C-alpha cells in the first residue's frame, strides 16, 4: 500500500511496470532495478499518456530528462486520457519504483475547455525554462569560425552556426518535406541529440516568433565574444506596422547588428540593413582612436564591400553615445 501524499494537490501513483517485452519474472525485476537506478530521487519528469491498456492502467512515455523516451506502465485511475501530459516526481525505488503525480488526471464535470497535448507539453517546457532562468538570447556553445581573417569562410561559418542551432528546426523539417534539406543535416540539429536542453531552445524559438528578432551570443572566433541580432526593421517612425497592408514583409529592411569588445579597438558595433539588395552600413566605435582609424580607412572598406558584390547605399561612422 502507498501512503497518502502530504500535499493535497499531489497524489501517489501506483506500481510501475516496464512496457518492453520480457521473458520471465526475473527479467521484470531486473528491468525495474535498472530503471530505478537511473531516475533521480526528488526530480520531476514530464510524461505523456500514450494509450489505455487496462481498466486503470496506461502506457506512459517520459518526455524530459536523461530518460526521455523511457516507456512505463502505470495505474492512473479512470480519468486519464491518451495525449495527456503528466508531471511525475520520483520518490523512491523500494519496494518498487514510486512517483508522486504532481498533475493528476482530472475530468471536471461541465468543463468544455480542452488544451491539446502539444500545448500542454509546450507549457511544461516553458515552465521548466523559466525555473532554470533561461533568457530569450541563444547562447552558443561552440566557436563559430577559426578563420576570422577570411570574409568568405567566416560568412559561411556564421550561416552554418545559425542553421545548426535548432532555432529554425521546424522550418528545416518543411524544407526536408520539399526535398530542400537533407536528412543528415536534420539529424545534426539539437532536437535530435541526446540530453539537449529542449525546454531552453523552445523558449528561444517562441521569443523569435513573438518578437521577429533572432538574438545570439557566443564565441565568434577563439577568445572573441560577439552579440548578434537579426530582425525585420519597421518602416514607420513610431516602430509600429505600416498602415499599407499590401506591402510584403520582404520589402521591409532586414537588419543585422553585431557588437564586439575587441582587445585593441574596444567596443565596436556594426548595423547592416539590406533592402532589395541595397546595403546601408552604420559602424559605431566606443574609443575616439578607433573611430579615427575607421574613418581614415572608410574608402577601403566601401571598396571591399562593393568588390564582394554588394550595392552600398551608405556607410556612416559614429561614436557610441
């Protein structure tokens, strides 16, 4: 018998049995013992109800943590439904693995509002990310390039860093369906890697959708950090959507902002806006010596941009306020 939980909103879950096929009673005990040593006592796991297999028994799949994908069979009473998301707190493994059910299945009479399993899962991920203090800025874990002096290689490496970040995973799945993306490339993204911080990544993806702004931070080359933002620039002066509804999004300028704290030049920011293939570049320097050096070489910079096939409309150099 399991004791009644001390907290009224949390109810104990009955004995858990493995779903995987077994050959003998001994192998069941061994499987339970193996599972018990992998779950962390006191840790919460998100799980999804897959199907009903008895009067009160259900197949359940763990959706978070190092044991993501683990299949269990548990007694959830009569009100659980397939697709439901559960929060399980692992308690102990003696005499059998035991969880407390923090989000108990309910079937309130008169309730007409239902949230999809996908929405529930997103909500749980966002809650987990919030408790972890995750920000909307993506934090890269790998160095982007080892060739900072080669513009072509660096541009390719920056593009690759974004493409494999997982921030645009669903878009890449759409490309895969249209044969515009390879399966091998999809498998390299964080969503298909073990122990990836999916909750963190989902928070950043939703921030991009809401703000229409990609915010990135990481080591652009060994020892050099960079902040990088890419967004659609608003056309109206007050920052609101233009009243001309027929104007397509592609007509709005795309702006890329990069900020680096360089060892000799100090803080330098570059704002690059691109509209219909025409480029405007605004460089801001923190140190007056840096601004003077950049100003003296502005013609060479403009020529380099033009030689790389870009049509330069304007190049301005100013000091940080």
